[in-house]
């Protein structure tokens, strides 16, 4: 399964959530590739705490070089081997391999041509023959990365492969409006997809939103009645706004709670972090749930 992680805005939690979902999938014995298509800011190595690839790989074999036709084989980093985090280096029994394909250090956004789309399609098809789940973290917004992903999945090489589209957004007014626009708006996912020969109904059925860092809804805990009433109103207004913009409950894969650890540091949350009471169990539950829903065919209307 191909999973494209998108967002309209930057800083939505797209990468941190995606890498934690990738990790949770691998713990279930699933082989997972994490592909950094955030061309303007290829920092996925930092999420996995790979010191020598924090800002991409330095050897001219990153994804930028590959897509530009400068190398035939993009670099793969086995997280369990390359990470600086000792706990992550310890093999979990029964876990599947988790591999990162980083961009190049200093790599930037580029234009998109047919050769690049063909290379992307070939790479993703190859990865699908080795990994059960391939997660592609795309640059924010209506980016070249999104165009490459849409064109590659419409190409004959990938047309019959399962692809899912996740739209990450914060649970705020601006983010709901933006995410609704990315799904349904002009030059958004569905509109741009139809320009590249996707079926709009199928594409929409393959799309779900992920609400990140959502504040606790148990407002009754706040000691201040006016504040509790205001928060309740805002919560209701956000739900109505999401429905009005076509990203109501039926379009939601799941949500993550505000996690203090992630407010300070982008990283994988390990069970060890929860056991040491450094991270909240609800955060790991949310990632586990997202991983489960993502791979559960009942989540998707199309099968
Ligand atoms: N559940 C959460 N609770 C608190 N903070 C979070 C949560 N999820 C993500 N964050 C934090 O939000 C910030 C943005 O997250 P992240 O970098 O994943 O977003 P992004 O959408 O990939 O951004 P960019 O567009 O820059 O690539 C990070 O500091 C991250 O640790
Ligand atoms: Mg990111």
C-alpha cells in the first residue's frame, strides 16, 4: 500500500505523525519504507535520530539526485542500524524492517517533468515489491511533490496499486479551512488528480484527514465556567466548520492528542517513553489506532 502524507499548511504534524505511524506498523511485523518527498526541507532523518542524515544524505544518492536522474539507486537507511537512539537500535521481536529513503543535503524544490514522474513511479513500484507499506511524506501545499505523486499513481506502472492520501491538519479554524481546500478546492487533491487522469470518486474515497495535537475535549475539568462554555462553543463550531468544508467525521482517519514530548522534540515515541512516564499513553494509542485504521480495509469505502 502506498500512503501519501499531505497537508495544506506547514507545521501540521504531518512528518512526526507519519513516522510514528510507520514505526507502529513496523512493530506489527509490517515492512515499511518512509520516503522523504519534502523536497524543500528534507529533514526526515532527524525524526528517526539519524545524526549523519538529519538534513538528508550527503553522498549524492538522495531522492533529489534520483528524481533528477543523477543516480540510479537512491540511498536507503535501515533505521534500526543507523539511528543514534540506543533503544531504537534494539531489535523488537517480530518487528518488520523500517527503512528511510532520505533527500539530499541542500536539495531544493524543483520543477516536474515526465522523466521525473517515471522515475518516481519506478521507485515506488520497486519499493512496493519489497515493503507492504510505503509512506511518502510530501511537501506541504499544492507542491511539486503532490503533482509528482498524483501523476505517478495515475501512470500505468502504479495505476493498479492501492494508494491512500492522508491530509494532516491542526484542529483550528485556519487549518480546517486549509485542509478542506486541499481536499476539495481548486487545484487541490481531487481537482489536480482529475487533471492527471484520476477518477475523482476513487481519489476521494482513498482520502482521509488526520487531526493532530487536538486539545482535550473534557472542558468540564477547567475550573472556570465562562472559559469552559467558550471552549465548548469553539469545539462545536470547529466540528460544524469541518462538516461544512467536507472534512467531517466520515472523512477522518483519526486524531492525535497534544503530546508534551512532541511539543519539545520531534521524535518517535517508544513504549519505553511511556513506561518511563515521559510520554502519555494516549499518544501511543492514537498512533497505534491510526496504523490499524490505515491498514483496515473496513476504513475505506472502495474495496
Ligand atoms: N500530537 C502532538 N502534540 C504536540 N506537538 C506535536 C504533535 N504532533 C506534532 N507535534 C509537533 O508539531 C511540530 C510540527 O510537526 P511536523 O514537523 O511533523 O509538521 P509538518 O507538517 O511535517 O511540518 P513541515 O511542513 O515543516 O514539514 C513539531 O514540533 C512536532 O513535534
Ligand atoms: Mg514535515
